[in-house]
C-alpha cells in the first residue's frame, strides 16, 4: 500500500485532529493552496443555469477537478444560505469527507456570539456540516470562542488581520503601543491555543502585517485569503507567511479558480488555474 493510501485510511479515523489532517496533506500533496467554494449562480455556465441542484453539481465538479492541488476546501456559508442551499452544502461536505477524507473542510462562517448561541453555532459547523474547522470572530472575547475550542479535534480559525481595506478601521488601532491585530495574534497563541487547534486569518493584501503575525505565533497555521481576485501578491505572501520549513499556510483562492471559464469546460479551466496557483506558491516556499 502506498504512503498516500495509508495516510488516507488513517485520516478516515474520526479521532484524527484538524491540525494532524492539515499537516499530513501539506506533505502528501505538496500544496499550500486552499480552494474557496463561493457559488455565485450568476457566474455559473449556461448549462447549469436554472437547475435545482446546480450548486451541488458545480461544486462537486470543481472539487473533483482540483482535489489533488488543495490542502483544504473552504465553503463560504453565506453563498449557500442566501440561496436556501444549506442542504446542498451538507451534501458537499459529506462528499468531501467520503471521497477526499485526507483534505480538511474549513467552514467559513466567521461566527461570533456568546453562551448558548455560540454552542449552537459550534454544533452547526461540526455536527450538521461535519467541518474540520470553522472561522470565528474574536471581537466578543474568550467566551464567544470557548464552545468551539471544547471540540479539541476541530480547528478554530480566528480572524486577525483580514484582507479587506476596512479591516484597518479596528484591527490597526493602537492598544498599549501595538496594533489590535497583534494583540489578537498574541492572545490566541498564548492563551486560547491550549489544545494546539487554533489558526489565524491574515490577509495576503497586507504582507508586512502577515510577517508580523508569523513572528508572533511561530508555526501556527495561517489561513491567508486575498490572492487572485483580491490582488494579493503570491511571492510577497509566501515569503511573509511561511514557516521555517516553507509550510504553515492555507493560501486561499476562490473566484479566480471557480470562474476561470463560464462554459462546459469550467472544471478543466478551474483545474488549470489551481495547478498554476499551487505551483506559483511552491516556487517561493524554499
């Protein structure tokens, strides 16, 4: 049995943690590319328009075409919920767990609430959708994140320095001589990551800040949106975000891959862009 198949069998074990799964796929697939699943019906090819299962069909085709290039798939829940397509999201997550168990599923939900409400959001992410990790907003403090941290096998990916320009409105405020995003990075690294399950969201559009976060958190994984359609530079991103061994990143691309072509060859076009993006990332990892 090949090393790849051995890893895949091991990763079917529900006791395998998000970090273990992510670390394994970084090695076996030699990729730091995370592929976002943001289904926008207006951008779908004509032959899928109007079909009730268009989202499921589209996403499964993208997944099958790009799975060997990805270290994670990241469905953005808003794109599904806005179209009343949560049932299709469940099917997509189930498809990933069954067909590609070695690849982590990151539910991009950016949840941020407290108490019983946060507990329900955690159940939604980890039980309904079976995600390996979920993105959360730290603005309401530890008790808003605690229900996710209690699932010790699951990943908790905390917003830190986001890729949007408006992130600076709050994240760059100076608190005790340091910008707020650095306090978030330090807090997660020093106090919240007791089970070694945390990661941070840091945008590719701010490579200087990305380097600052990497210096603070050591080898903690970073989910890095902002390349592709948002204009982040791959070389600057990798040089700022990599660990000492050239790893530690989930560099996300969504629209540039998903909508590379809007015809019946959309999946093949998506694969070509995914391959080019993976290879561009790998060129700068050494």
